[in-house]
C-alpha cells in the first residue's frame, strides 16, 4: 500500500484541484511539471507500482533515487498545503488566539508595546471565554515577559490568572490522560469478551491516581472528558439506563447554566453522541433521534472539515434508531450513502457500516443483499477478534449463520455455527466448584453460556425447521437465559434472539424484533 497515494486520495475533488495549482506555484517550471506529473499518477483510479511510476516519470533512463526525492518533495508540498488550508479554514477561538499571539509578538519586536498589549488583552479574553487553556498559557507567558511595559497589566494580577489557568489546564490534562488510560485497560480486557473485568476498581484507581475524584462538570471540555470516562465503564457494565439519565441531567445543566460557545461545539457534539447512544441502548429511540438531529444541525452550521470525525458516528446511530421506529428503508439509504460517498470511510467506520447494513437488509427481508454486505467485510475471525474484539467477531459469525440458514445453505450455516461454539468452549471452559477457595462452579462458555444455549437451539431449527413449532421446543425458547431480553443487553443480541422467536411464532422477523425491542420501554 502506498501511504502517499492513500493520503492524497483523502482530498476532496475541490482540494485536489487546489493542491495541483499549489504545486505549480511552489516550484520552478521544469521541476514543477515532474511534481505535478507524479501527483496526477498517484491519484488516478488505477494504482501503479513503484517501478511503473519510475518508468512513467523518467522514460529515457530509470532513476529511482530521483523518484524517491520527488516523493519527499511532493509530501512536503502536501504538508505545506494542508497547513495553509488549516489556517484558512480554522475559525475556532484557538486559531484566532494563536493568530493574535503571533501579532502581539511581532508588535513587541517592532517596538509598538501599546498595540501589542491591546492585542494580548483581546487574546486573553477570547481564550478565557472559550476555555483554550494551552494558548491562554502562552498569552500569560508573553504578558509576564513584557510586564515591565507601562502598558502592561500589574504583574501580580497576571501571575494570579496564570496560576488559575494552570490549575484548570492541569485538571483537563489529567482527565484526558485518565480517559485514554481507562480506554486502553478496557481494550486489553475486551479481547476476552465479557469475562469478569474489575471495571469499578480500574476506574477508581485511575481517578485517584490523577486526582479527579472530586472533579465535576465546571466546563464543557471537562464535562466531555468525565462523561467519556464514565461511559467507558458503563459499556462494560451495560448500565445504559442509569448512564442515560445521568448524562442527560449533566448536559441540560451545562446547557442551561453556561451554554456552549462556538469553540466548544466539538465538546458539545461528543456529549450529544454519548447521550444519544445511551438513549438508544435504553430503547428510547425517538429521544435519541432528537439529540442526533440537534447534533446534525450543529455540524451543518459549521465547516464540514471541522466536524468531519462526528459525521459517520451520528449517521450510524441515526440509522440504528430508525430501524426500531419502522423507518428501516431510511436506515439503508443513510448507510449506502455513507459507503458510496465522495470521501472513503476510515477502515473501522467502513466495517461498521457494512455490518450494520447487513442487519438492515436482513430486517427488510433482502437476505441476498445482507449476504453481500457481510461478504464485504472481507476479514478473518482472527483479525476481527484482535482488532475489534471477541464480541464483534461473534456477532459477525452469528449473523452469517442466520443469513445462510435463510438462504437455505444448511451445511454452511451449521459449519459456521459449530465454529462459533468451538471458539466459546475453548476460550471459556467449565470451571468446577471449589468449596475450599469459595469458588462457585462456572458452566462452559462462562459469560457466554447463554449464547451457547441460543446456538444449540438455532442448530436444531436449521437441521429440522419443523422443530421450531413443537411445544417442547417453544417452551425452551421462552426460557432462554433472561439476559437476552433485559434492557441492559445489546440490541444486536436481541435481534438474533428475535430470529429464533419469529421461527417459533411463525411470524415476520421484523415485527417480532420491534416487539422485543419495545417491550422494556412500554413496561418501564
């Protein structure tokens, strides 16, 4: 894979055109032609191998050394172009503060301290209002450096503000470290699936180590970090209902008391996504959609580049909600548009979109299309388990089993089912009770015991479809371990169980799925 080509292909059509012009302005005519020629070769539809590129660029005599030097030069052009573009497009408070700081430094050097100090005051006010702690620290350092000026603020006042800012900045930095550290430790345990993970102990140790036990939502940025930490723990505990109520209360309180400045829109979008996701997992679909639409309105009001990272996540969650609001056809349109948009999705987003599309096609009864979407994942079990976790891989395999069963490919469906069972039995063998050590017996499958029960029932239906309508079998399905229909369970798992229940009841899959998904909401 050519990393330079990959990077260049992320540019939009307009940016590609502008970059081509930028190259020509940077170099001499003869050299510029080679730079442009390499650029055009790299962004064409068919990828060329290095030796082919060398031959195209130097037809008279191959010159690999010159070719690699040319690549480096093109990469420098791209870096310069993106830096200039960033400065032109970045309308955030942080960018404005950095610009004012640069102007103030120039004015001091030019011997105009009065104007320099006026500029610093504006920069300080803007940075403080928008919680831009890092650039504000640079502003205070420059103020301290020039505190001997007759136009300066008293030094004692500057130092007092500097210390307050350092305290706030330190708290945010510690929250950022705690967030990343917790995610890393939970990621390390995710490969084992739902094996016992001491989430509360991990969380408490990290908060204590970074002195965040008493921290609360004093600012949008800190609130965003703290909610991210709490959400990481919630995803393991699956306590979606409690977290949804908590984050909704915190968000509304922040919105009412402080509001969100334009420079804080990124933090606001993170909070809205976490809130909408928790509401979705709590089966409060309409409320989740309302918050997602609010987030989309914010994104549409700002530069597309500024909020680009949020667009796929909001789209995927909106599509998931629509499926449970009888708007599944709209879900399919959203995901297909995302997959075939002008800008390719990141790998993780691409896989998520394809797997989610599999579910929506299946719910719509378009089984062949669901199968094609699943084949589009093109990843092995090992790769999925290592990169996305055990549960991601299990969900893919169970989905494939049900699709093949619907297509009538009995042997293929059973083969995938047996392979899934084997993974769970090997990774989670039975543990006998040990009275001496106060250890309770653990059945084979451990935290996935219910999945094994479910797979066994699915296997019986695949081998003998008529078995699903037998009273004894119907009773067993009704008593599948309760976790399958509790409000804490992943809706993906509920969607699998709905297939089995639909077979038992002899009713359309989608109708049964919606009944199960809304069962908790209606009895809450």
